[in-house]
C-alpha cells in the first residue's frame, strides 16, 4: 500500500537536467493545481477499489476474514508491479512518449469497467487462496496497475515540467496521502452506507475516465517542456555518493516487511470476531497509511526519545494481553493491538526514512520497500496459515517489531561476540524457565489466582525487556521469549488442539472441569459434548448442548416443524447450513432426510472423523454433507423441497453477511415448501442482527417472521443463551412459535436493510451498543 508514501519525485527533481522557467502566461498555479488534483483523484481511486472489490468477492468465499488478508497481498503485489512499470517506463522510454504508452494502458483497462465479478468464473475450490489471487488478477489487475503507476509517473513528469516548485514536490505527496486517507475513511462511513456496490462500481468507472483525461492534460503540459530538457536515462538518474549496499537493501526490505505483515495479521485478528467487512478492513489500513505520512517527514510530531518508550510499552502490553488465558475483553485487547500496531509501524517506517539513500537512489529505495511489503503480505496471508495451526503470526510480528527500532543490529564489531554470548544466554535461561519452570509450578500446585502461570511468566520477561533498555538485540530476544510463552503455554492464542484453514482456526479443548469436549472457531463456541458425568465418570452422551440444548429456541424450532410433519404424515426434509460439531444431527429421525451444507472440509473432518465428537457417529453415521458455500450449493437444490432450513454458519463470531441479505432470504423462500420454516441463529456480541433482519424482511414480502430469545439458560457448556429468527411463507406455520417463551417481533433499531449490493456494518454495531 505504499504507492504514495515516498516522495520519489524528489529524487527525479534533484537529478533531472536543467529546466526553463514556466512562463507566467501558462499559469504556474494552474499546472500545480492540475497535478495535485490528478494525484489526489488517482490515490482516491486506488484506495477505494480495494474494499469495494473485496466486498464483492466476500459472498463467493463465505465471508471469511482471509478474503481481506489475501486481497491485501494481491494489492501489495499489484502496487509493486505498477511502480516497476512506471520506473521502467521513465528509464527506457523518452519522456515525450511515456504519456502515449500510459494512456494506452489506461484505455485498455476500460474494457474491464465497471468492475464486477467475472460471469463465467468457476466456483472456488476448498482451499481458495490461489483461486482468489487469480480472480483479483483477472477482474481488477489491469485497472489497479494502471492507477498504481500514476503516483511515481506524475511525480516524474512534474519533476521535468520546468515548474519552479518541481524541486519540492511535497504538495503532490500530500495530495496523494489526502486522497488515500479520504477514500479509506469515506468508504465505510459514507460510501458503503449510502451506495450499493453496483452504483459504486459505476461511479468508480466514471471517475477513472475523468482520471484518463486529467493524466492526458498533465502529459500535454509537460511534453513540450520535457522535449527541451529530456536526457538519457543515465543522465536523469545520475547519483550522488556511493550506491546502496546489499545490507542496506535487506534492511529496507525488512523494515517494510514487518509492518506490512503486521497489518494483515492484526486485521485478521480483529475481523475474526465481528465481521469481515470494509469498516474493519480500512481502520488498520488507514493507521498503516498514517504512519507513513508521519514517519516520512523531516521532523516527527513525537520525538524519538518519547516514541521508542511508548512503542515498547504498547508492544509489551499487547503481548501481556495475549498471554491471558481468559481472553474475552475484545475492545480492550483490540485497543492494545491498535496502539501496538500504530507505534510499531510508525517506528519501523521512521527507521526506514532515516535509512533512506541519497536522492538519486530513491526509486530503488522505493522498489525495495514495496518488495518488502509484498513479502510481508505473502507471509501473513499465505505462509503463516500453513505454517501455524493458530494465529501465532500476530504475537510473533508484534515481538519482531522491536527489531525495527534504530540501532538494534548496529553492534560494533568488537562487541559482536560478547553480544552473541548474552543473546544465547538469555535464550537458554528463558527456555529453561518456560519448560522446567512450568513443570515446577504445576508440581507445586501454584495457580496464581485469576491470572494463571502464563501471564505471570510473560510479565517476568516483560520486566526483563524494560530492564535491558539500551540493548536492542537483547530486548528483541526477551520479547521473542514472551512470544514463546504465548504459543507454548495456554493463552489467548493457544487453547487446546488446533487446526487451521482458509476459514479460520478451530480448537478442540476440554472444559475446566474436564466434563466437556469443546469446539471453538476463533474465540466463539461452536459446539460441546459431555464426556464425563458430574461425579467424574466417563459417559457417551449425545444430548446436544450449548445453543442447541433440548430447551433452546433451536431445539423448539425443530420439534415444532417435526410435530407438524407428523400431523400431516409427511417424511420431512431438513437443510442445515453450518455443521459445527454435528450437534443438530441428534434431533434428526430415521425417516427424515437431513442434508448439511458446510463450506470448510476441515469442519467435516472434525465432526465426522475425530474422536472428540460423536454426534454424527451416533445419530447420523452416514451424513449427507455438501461441501461449498451455502448460497451456491443451496441454489442447486430443487425449489419447494425443504420443510426446514437452519442457518447457523458463523465463522468465529463474524457474521456471514451474504447469508442474511434480502437475496439470501429470497433463496430460502424458494427452497421452502409452502409451510416450510427457515431458522437463522443470530446470537452475536457486537451486531444488532435482530434489527437488521427486521429492516430486511419488508424486501421479501413472501416471508413473515419473528424472533425467539432464550435468557433462561445457565451459560454453561450444557446450555447457552441464544436468539433465533424464524421465517415462513405461511403465517399459520409461525403461530406455534409465538407460543414459545421469548418469542417477539423484530426490534426496530433504525438500521438499513442488508442486500447483496449494500450491507452496512456500522449501523448494527452502533445499535447493539445502544441496546446494551
């Protein structure tokens, strides 16, 4: 995301051949305004297309938080391609011809506008990482690269314009950053709530056409002046001082890589529990962009002697929060994550700025920095999910951010051996304390009260990190030991046996009393099975628990539909979207047809093949499971064929928005029999889904609905509170539900309805805050 972060024009301005003054008659102010406006518009388009197209793709990929992680990787790589194209264009093509080439590329990109999903693109596979990259490349690759190249290209043109301000192009730098930030902040707060994706795509295409004309105008103004001053590439890029060493290039790459990877990891962490949506995508990206704006200035708003201690404190606090075993304070922890991410990125980018080369090498500097961003995205989006069974990359990158502080690796040669001895000693002592110390604490029976051993040990290393102030490499080692504590011992990111896929992290663990096997997806409970009685005896119990216990609204819904089917002598066909641990299968009866729709094959393996859950083995030994996104797979089912459709497909606590839109409800209505019922599990800690469905229901006039809430459950693994929404085409089919305790009409929360074209997360989030 760094296309506008380095004032590359400064390099070109300093090294270009001598210029002639711009005649007053040609309007110096007009030239300045034109370049600034064009740069602003280009940056606005560059950063608005990112959340817009990623949101288009979400429904196809089940609303997974990985969609944005992979999207960031694509945009970082495409940005590098755009910059490399601009760099080669200015190096090997005469300035007087560059505009023709670039305008030709932009006109070619018009073929793909307005932006939309390719109509004949095949369905995603079960592991869709590369599929998503291919989709992005085909749908938006060419327009994005054409726009990404504008920032360095416009700066290069202006540097050759002969304008009096050409040697000081910071107004272009500021205009670019302003356009980027405005796009990122406007999308979730203005554009997404007020416009649908179709309209936004059309407006984007129209502005792209305006941008082409603006680029053409800039080129016309520059071409005549550039003809007089154009010089061979070697002359234009003449350098001052010695070229960068490979050690410096690696440093540039690494300093860009860590914050870029942390951007992806942090965004994945916070979107796991609310929703994978532009509102939560753009906040970290805006912070990331803001750190560039602040860092790439002659003077920081905050002096380094204050910034470095603040960063250290934020990093240690964030790691201590992740060391908590009982990790349910999402807002506090996200606040700690925001502070750590912002300060870590700011320090890394400031160190990068301090290591910038002489002006003649700034384009190479920017190229290596962009390459580091791609490597960071590659690690966080593709490598880490395969390398780690849980989201270990997040605490790892927080700890590694201490490697980006100035002077961490600047140890004098005569002190290298001594420093290595210290580092090895700290590592050895730390690992002994983690392993043997933990065994000793367990033998002594020390519980450390509410805290537990993990945060106590992490605090010991945090104190050591502070005590080692002035020894950057040693501080890095103790921070990495905090990371080791978090991933080796029970913590917020280490909770039992875990497996990971594109759709998230699944953990199987035992409850504190050892009486339940528990399945969590991210931080959200997705099923539990009793394995011991209250007196400790092993038991094979397939009674559904959690949100599905026999007294739950979900169980009541199944029983009401089954009672009607019995009265009418019907066999009954049930569709369940979301398998989980397989709890609902134990409400099935032998003569009924139950079909499960599950997007993630890993969930099927956990429910069907593991020894932790036996619901399917005992209740449906040969389950009928369809793999794929429910919207796509359910569409293939015959109309009027289901007596009951149950939608329970949350990924962690994140909302699968595309399963709750008006179009989704219309799909369910088509698949239901005349008296059929659809039940949506809408329990959520952060979003007022009750009000969303109430606002959406009028868009589907064939359906009537209500909600049923359960607040009598004790909150244990045996029974958990929940809320369901019930819909049917037949009002009479809903009458038995109104007799269920907790039944009520939808709440009027003043939120907008959700459609495939427009779904606003901010409104339901604020409504939930008001209601609570």
